[in-house]
C-alpha cells in the first residue's frame, strides 16, 4: 500500500432541488467530500501480524476494506498477493429462526467454506463451541456468548493466505479468550498473514508484533507494538489531562 488516500461523500450537504438540477445540468456541482484515509503507506510481508489501532472514525475499517478490495483508493496503489478473507463482526448474517446446524452451513458458505468441509468438521465445530447439545436448537435460543463461540468456531475452518479482521473478536469470558488465543497462536505457527483492527490492546500485545496507529485518517506511527501502544496511551493521558484542566 503506497500513498493511499480515500475520499467519501460527506453526506452532510443539503441542496435545494433547484441547485441539484442546475448542478447536474451544468456539471459544476459536486458533493462535499471527507477524507477517510490520507497518504497511508503500509508494507506487510508474508506471515506478518499487524494490528490497526485508533479511535472510532480513525479509518481502520476503511483501511481493511481497501486491502480486501471492497473499496478502491481515490489515489495511491494497493498490491496484494494471495487469497484473503475479511471478517467484520462475528455472526453477522446468521438467521435466528434456523437451527445451530443450519447456521453452521450458512455462515460457512458466506465465508467460502465448502459444504463437504463443514460436514466433515461439524462435530468438532460444535464441540469447540461447547454447543453439542444445541445442534437442533434455534439460533435465537442461544445467548450472545454462545452465538459468538459458534461463529468463531466456524471461522476457524477458513483457509486463506491473509486474514483481515475488523473488530471481529468479542472479549467473551476467560475460557473463550484462552481458546481464541490458542487459535491465533496456531495461525502464527502456520505463518498466516494477519491485519487486525482492534480496540483490545491486550490481544494486540499478545498476537501482533507490529502496529499501525491511525488518527482521523492519518498515519501517526507504524512500528513495534509496544512502542506504538505506549505513544497512543501517552497521547490519551495528555488529552485527558488537558480536558481535566480546562
């Protein structure tokens, strides 16, 4: 990724019907734009595990969607090698009225996992999620934590070169976090490449040796995770101190 900038229509402009018509006829009217990303430079090598941190609205999701090919940069270039999968929110797309088993096939298909692979691993998926007794239960009967375990258990079956995770991890209880840690350690042993947007700094410290910090679409720092997180925390300490003294 080199000098990537991404603009979106702001959606805040209000124009009368007359102005819109005149603008379209004259081709002089253009929507107001905001800059989601500005001049981002990021090189990720094979088997790198890189975290993306920043406040809400800093451009983390836009960055991942550009890497995934869902958005085209307004300027700059993006080159990727290998298959990639974007996970944005665990369980999105599951259907409450369907059974747990049916949702495994549905959610797996959404992430390009073959039905045959799911059929061969369905018992293991349910066991990992601790849901063997809920196989034929409606999804809506599960708690939020149970649904999260189910979705994550299915995503473990994804085989790809590059994993893009956009806040896809829910904290869950201690047992779930420990099981997730084992999964990501296994990804690291296999040499998987990962780009992970997260507010969970404990997770970032455990699994991502390198971190990029975005602020209002701009790249503040890119480097060793401990260094970048300390800079980010110091930034927030100064901000809170300034607010407290105001």
